[in-house]
C-alpha cells in the first residue's frame, strides 16, 4: 500500500461519475421548460388583459349615471382589486326617484294608526287609512266598507291586482299631494280607474294636458285607453 509523506495511507477514493445526458434528452427538457414558461406568461397576460377590460368597461359605464361631465367630476369613484375580485366604490347623486323609493309627502304607515280605522294591505305593505275619507272619493271603497260584505267588518283588508307604489301615489293624490309626474301617472290612473275614483282620474288628466313632457304617441295611447277626449285633441 502506498504511503504519503506523513506516513499515512493513501486514502484516495475512486470518484463516481455520472454518465452524461443524451443530447436529445437535454433538448427535450429545454423544450418542456420553455413551454412551461410561456404558458405561465400567457396566463398572467390574459389575467392582466381581463382586469384591464373590466376596468375600462366600468370606467365607460359609470358616467351614464350622471347628467353631464361636470356632474361626473363632482362624484368620486375608485377601483380596487382584492384577492382577485374587482371592487368598485362610487359616490353618486340621485337626481330622480319614483314609487316607494321616492320621498312621500304623506305617509300611511303606523304613524297614522291613531287617525285610521282600517288597514289596507297591498303585497307586503300596510296602509293605515280612514274609511269615510276613502269612501267619499271612490264608489268601490264606499261599497267595500259600508256595503253588505264580509270585509265591511274587518279591520284589515287585502287588495289584489295593484302595486304598492301605485297605491301610495294614488292615496297621496286623494289627499291633495303633488304625487303625479311622468313616471307615476300611468300607475295612478290604473288604480284610479280600477276603484272608479273620479278625483284622481281628473287630476291625472289635468297633469297630462298641462305639465307632462311625454311623447305624442304615449299621450295618445293614454287618452285612448282612458277616454280623455281633451287630451286626444291637444295631442
């Protein structure tokens, strides 16, 4: 056994060498790596493009809620991307409302309980009313409240075939409030015609004649449906 200078044994070990990869195998691995990289890049690019399109779409649609560019500048809006979800925050100014979402000049809710003797239920809404007053403006309610019907003795009566928003506006008209506009007049007429309320019908006709900005075709349609001869002529 060979000795080194210090007298120790020669401890050289036979190093193990791995056989070199085949050229074709190396090329194949490189191709797979490149393909995987391109797939990741394309996926990220698509995600970015989708987000950009959503932002652009939101940016273009939001100004439609405003009456002018000046109004849009007064309102604040921002976009956030949280955990992959697009969140839009906006402050808007409401310029017009209709129905129950509209500010009601007169309420018929529980605050009127002490001044009512009947509850009329339309869908999920309760209207606290005074039978005598409503009967004075509608032959239908006069018969319902004071005729020989089972409902005459009931404190709570359900009405079908109408919308609560329309009935709210109808009641406001009977109480002299300014509830008629181009967005409510048809609903009020529907209820007024159903309950044969001459007062409400006449006020709707006056509005259509003197204040409404509806198109000619629409006014003609309403005048024919409710036999408004004066409106036909003026249209």
